[in-house]
């Protein structure tokens, strides 16, 4: 029996993205699935309801009608309690659940008996690259961080030779050279800034330099072993952090813009920029904290606020930076979800193989229980 796939409006504050686009609706219906979309789902991503209907979706104004009997619910953020309660027990939920922090949503999903997959847990393996939501969204976040920095900075980024004199290029320091950081480096370079970057993973040095930026780090033995098998940064020792902090402090004072991107899965974001660092920066300097939703890398940063310090430094703490480029973010996210659904939909019907290495890594609730070891505790 063909699956019914439901997509509802995002109800979490500030979320402008959506889980399907007309492109992926067409692909899903081509597989034989029935797609129901709640009216207004694509508003934040500039997708009218008529475009969904033209692609083959049923567009319904009533949320319960969208969810009634649905086999799969696709979301960007986790469903609300009301949405979860409207699902049948055999339903499958696929979303960015923020499962390590949003315990209430996870408990509600388990209590409803549904099988829920957290897209943030999709493993970083070759097979799953096309499903890697964290990378697709971080890429856009890194780009947007530079745009936000340029908007907040009272000078230009490139060096400009004019009849009235020369305008110096901005100095941009990117802290964390993962997907978001590398895109930030590339974007800042395109805008003409002089870019430096740092990261605790040794593999990042070559990547940073390939983009034309200078790499800044304490390159000792701990640094050379500071990457997990999954490609994430390890937490560093207090001794290394002290040495890196000394180097960072001397570097930050010379910078016009600092962009921080450091995240450690399942843990609060590490503090990279202290109040003392901020106090050492020139008036007019800008910091953009991409990790603000996980506690922030910058002391003094506030979620969803732009703060100006007493010494004239601007700290940008916008949450959900991909949502500030929502049309592209939704397009990439929807393609990630479509690829993931390829593991769940067989001949248009839902077929779960929880021994599949990708599904096994991403499943959070099943059979009325929280089954993900990292979330259960």
C-alpha cells in the first residue's frame, strides 16, 4: 500500500524553512506516495501553496486532516505535542529533533509509539553524504555568517584603490574550520578580506590553506591526534586549551571580524572568545557566533540578539542562520530528506530495516521506547 506522507507548517519560533519543496513532492509522488502539505508550509521559503498543488500534493488547511492516518511526517524541527498526538502509532517521523537537548519532544514521540529519526544523527559515511543535513545546512550558515558580519561591519571587506586614497582590506578570523567554517572562509575571501582560520583538527590545515587563508594553531602532538573517526573535533585538554588561548588572544586583538563555528556533538559549545578577548578588540569590530543555539562560543553573545559592548564591539547572535537563506536551505534539506526516505520507502510503501547502518544510527524512538543510547540517558 502506497505511503501517505504528511508535511506540516513549522511552528517553532523563528523557523522559516520547510521539509519539502515542489521538486521533492514530484519525486515522492513519482514513487507512488501520496503527499499532503499543510497550507502555508512554504511561506518562509517563498513557496506558494499553488506550487505544491501543481507538483502533485494535496494542500489542506486543517492540520489534523494533514496528519490523519499519515505513514510518515516530515519536519524541519521536531513536531509539537499536538502534532505528535495526532499521529498513528505506526507512523514514522523524520526531522532535526535536536534530540540531545529537546528531551520533552523525544519523550512525547516515544510515548506516542512512533518511530522517530533524527537527521542530525545520520552518520558521516560515504553512503550517507547525500543525506547529510548538518553539512548542507552548515554550508549555508557559514555563508550567511559572513553576510551578517559584512552588514554589521562599518567598513568594506575588500581593499579598494580610489582617487581619494586606499581602503584597507578587512581582517577576518574564522574559528573552527568544519563545513560552516570553510564556507565562511571561502565567502570572506570572495568579498576580498584577508582571512585567517583555526581548528583543532590537523586535516583542516590543508583545507584552510587551499582556500587562500592562513592557518593559526598550536601544532603539537595533541593537535595531531585531535579528530574523531567520524570527522568531528575532539574536546582538547586544559593544557592545550591554555596554549591555544594564548595564541588566539594575540591574534584576535588584530582582527576586524571574528566568526566562531565550533560545536561538539552532544555537549555545550566550547567557549572560544572570552570577555577579555572582546575587550581587546578595536571599536567597530564584529563577532558572529554560529554556535549560539548550543550555548555560544563567544562570552557575552545572546541568542537572537545583536549586542554592542561598551568598547564598541558588535556581537551577532542570530539563531538559525540557515533560516536566513531559507529558500536554498529548504531546497537542500528537502533533498536530504528525499534521499533518506529512499531507505524507508520500498515500492512506495514504508518498510523499516532498523539493521541498516544509517537507520540504526539515526533512530531515536521505536516501539514506545527511546532506543538511541546517546539520548536515553
